[in-house]
C-alpha cells in the first residue's frame, strides 16, 4: 500500500498508440512524412476520446521515430498532457536524458499537427530539441475555439535565435481538417475559459 499519494505522476499513453506506431514505417524521410504522422495521431486521438492534436519526436537526420505524442488532456485528466509534452517526455525516457540536445544525445526534431500553444512553446526549447515542424497554425486552433495562450508574436524568430529551426504550414490543410472535424463533432474545447 502506498503511503505517499504524491510520490508518482504517471502518464498512461492510450494502448492504440503503440499498435499504430508499430504498423507504420521505421523511418520518416521528409518533413511532410513526419508532420503527416503527427496529423494521423491527431485524428486517431480524436477518434479515441482525446484532443485533435498529435506530435512526434524524430532523429532529424535519419528520420527514425523516437516517440509519438497524442493529446490526452481529457482522457488523462491533466491539462499538461498536450501532444508535444507527451512526445517530448516519452522521447526523453527513450533517450535516457532530460536534455535532448545534450552532447552525444543526438539531433532531435519535433513534428506537431498544430503550432505549439503557449505552454508547449515554453517547453520545446527547454527540451533540447533542434527543430520544429508544424502543420496547422495557432490561428487555425483559435478559429475552432482553442485558447493558444499568451504567445509572443516573434516566437519563430526567438526559436531560430536559440538555434531551433522552425518550418510551418507543412500539410496545413490536412491538419486544419482534423481541427474542424473535432469542432463539428462537438469535441470538448477544454481551454475555452481563456485561462
């Protein structure tokens, strides 16, 4: 019997994620392949009771998938479980280090179905990632009702100044389709109170 209720925080990634990832290719060669995987995760996440956001961490040069991430805010009951945070946390466990940019750790890239919200925007540079690929824009998420938080207008420049490359609008129309489908189905807009 546990005596300390605060000793552990645990994220149980939905079981379908492992099966989906194992059925896919081992390497995702292009930026489009990587963002498409994030979009597929966002769509399947929505189908399985999660939010309409997906992400994945890759070895940048080889295209090897390191860790997938799905939005599990509602399903996991935690406002922190955004797809980007889940992917980064899992990648850090796989790599065995909290700093994905540490010497000898590798060169890692995050692909996200939608640009990061304010929380994820803060976490990405701290994770040690070297590159970010985005599908839909934050404005697209806002249009369906999600609150992106207080994001600085110059975040892309700031990332680049830190040595973190950013590519946007990769497969944007496909990513926006998932967001709209989620809204049209009556999906929970869990950030609608605007903080």
